[in-house]
C-alpha cells in the first residue's frame, strides 16, 4: 500500500493486490531456483579440474612439436575440437591442456567416457532429468553435465561410440546452445565448449551412416591428429627418462636402465603407444632387484620382438651361467651388505665359501 500525498496531506491511497496463486507460483519458481543453486554447489566439488598443461606434454620429435603447436592454437580459440589418434597416444592430456590454456580455464572441465554408459544412462548424465522422468529417478531430478560445465569445457572421450540418437541431441546443443532435461519441457541455455576424442575414423563412419555427418562437421572445426609413438621415435627416449623419474620418486628408489634395455625400448613398435611404454617401465622397475633395468626385466613381448629383429643376441650357456651367478651375487650383496660380515652372510646364503665369493666378485 502506498499513500497519495498532496500539500503534505494524505488525500488517498493506492493498494496493489496479488492473487495468492500468482504469489504461490513466484514462490515455487524461487524454490526451484534455490534448489538448482544447491545442486550446482554440490556438483562444484566433483568437477574435474584439469590435471595437465602443455608443459606436461613431452615433445621432442618434429611431428609431436607440430601437434603441440596446433593444440596451442586451438586453445586460443573457442572452437570445438576433435582429437583423433590411436589408443594410448595421450588424447586426454591434450584435452586438459587446451582447456587449461583457454579463456574458459576458470570454469569447469568435465570429462566423460561415451563408451562407459548405456545410451539411456549417457543421455541422463549429459542432459540431466526431471523428477519422475523414469523409474528410479531421484526425487528432485538431476543436473546434467552440460549444466555443471556451463561456462567451461566438456570432454567427450570415445565419442565414436556414442548412440546415434544422443548424437542428434548433442547436435542441437552445438547448434542452438540449449538443452532439455530428460522428462522436462523447459529449455535451458548453456555455454559449453566441446572437445571430442576418438580412436575411430569418424568420416568413414559417417559414410556408413554410423555417425552423423552434420555432427562430425560441427565437432571437427579444429581437428587435431596425434601420431602414434612409432611415427615419432625421437619422443621415446625422453618419455622413458620422464617415466623413470616419475616411478623412481613414487617408489622411493632411483632406478636406471642399461644401454641394451634402452635400445630394445627405442626399437620396439609400441602398438599401445605411450600408455604401453609407461606400463612396461613400471613392470620392469618392479622386476629389477638392483635398481638397474636390464633386458631380462622388460616385458616378454618387447624382448621377443628384439630377438626377432636381431637386437638381442643369443648367449652361450657359459655366458648364461655367468650372468645368473652375477645376478645372484649382486642380489645377495644387496640384501646382506658390502661389509665383511655381510659378505660372510651372503656366501652362506649362496652356499659357497667366502674365498669363492671373493674370487667371483673380482671376476
């Protein structure tokens, strides 16, 4: 109510009435907005902030340097990016780095593997759902990852595995910047950059009607192809050095690698790319007893390929026996110590005399 005043005298009044149903509708909208804010606050702590930047990408070979420079250019734009390459080449590493160097770096980075979900579940994860949208739906519904990542970046890994119907919904997001939750009628504006990644040939899939061609063009505004490790051989040794340091720090033990073992790793074809190299080094470090990775500590598949390519020479039986003795003695000294007392214990454990041990140590 507002008074009407003339010459300091109240001569009337104005009363504005709102029907209860309008007030109730306003209250419900406010309640819904507060609920959305609470959900967003709840989801903020699960948003995957980027773990990597371009400094974490090891690029020595000219091919990988070119890819890294291309990715930096992509980061300076706001275009959608499609990263392709074989499994294990580091596509997620590049996605993190592009977001970290983009103008969206202060907003969320949400990653999801498209192959890990049933199509219906993936739809609910991406776009969210309203209360009662389906059996088992949460009481207040659920925010989709596009809403959670609003203002930031959503990384769709293995996008080639995405169901064709969800592709249609994704295309609409790219075209209009709007989503609609499962079971909902309200359209919600979102501002999200999409980075897709796949080890499949999406263009060929589009020709076979297994992937929407219009979505392919929308995604691949800025295409980046990461070459396999075998095509950038000068990256192998720096990667080995990097992972050796990483696992040495992790295992609290400084491990080195022999020249022969290094040669085998450098000349291996690496069908599993950087991921396979990392796993091979972790395995080899665990197999080593004296903090030095030798040929025999490498995974069998790498040693077998080395033999076939004549990198690993066959040894005589005398050489094999001598190497076995040396390894046993090295291990015993490592366990019991290099003191006189330690050598006595080592000789006893090896079931040889102390004099024999000293003679073999001289050899």
